[in-house]
């Protein structure tokens, strides 16, 4: 499994690397790519732009890789809509809603990260409440436990989806 790297206009956080964690773009470059239709989905969140390049996703799918996209609820809705028009994307798409098991745990994680002001934390919690309400729009719900456990569960979903008749290789007769 490989992760598709998202583009963003926000500045890198400590330890983040361009091309690994995100593709860090200035606002002008990002906007040019939007106008050129290069994004599978894009949005402005908390004052910064984020987007998933079509070429990044389709290129990896065409190499036979399982591609993990880390997008918000609006991004997932956009991708689901585009999958209705693109058979290649539709065949590959499986959506998983990953969320902490409670708002108090989410708040604790945001505070422990220690990168946001109180106002930003409160705004994020408000948005999270709205997004969590949309979990039924996804194929799977994954209540986050630990990074290791979340990964184990995600890999189980990927393996199960590979065995669906619409994705599996036909047995030799």
C-alpha cells in the first residue's frame, strides 16, 4: 500500500518534508494547478489550501498499487462524485471514516500536539462534530485506537476488499 501525497499551501511543521509528508506549494502555484484541472479534489481548510493530484492517484493505481488517500469529509464526497464518472476510479474506491472514539479523546490529541491556539482547537472540534455526523456516507467506520491498531484494521479492510468479486482475479478453469 502506498499513500498519495497531498498538496498544501500551509507551511511545513517541524520535521515535515516536501514530497514526503506533503507537496508544499505557494498559493499561486496551487491556484494554477486548480485552473488546469490537475486535482482530483481540493479545498481550503483553516485558511490553507489542500488538494490531491489526479496524476498522483491514477499513476499509482495503474502501477497496481493500493493507494491510501488522506482527505477530509468534503474531499471524500468530491472523490465519490468523480468516481461515478470514472470507471477506473470507481472500481478502486473504498472509503473509510477514521475518527477518535470520542470528542474528548480528539480534544486531548489536539492539545497534546501543541501546535494550535485555543481558538483553533475549538474551531477544529466544531468542524469535527459536523464531519463525524457524516460517517454513514463511508463504506467503513474505523474508531481510532493507536497508530498500530489503526494500521492493522486498515490492512484488514484492504485485504477483504481485494477478495470482493468485482476486484478479485477469476480462478483458472
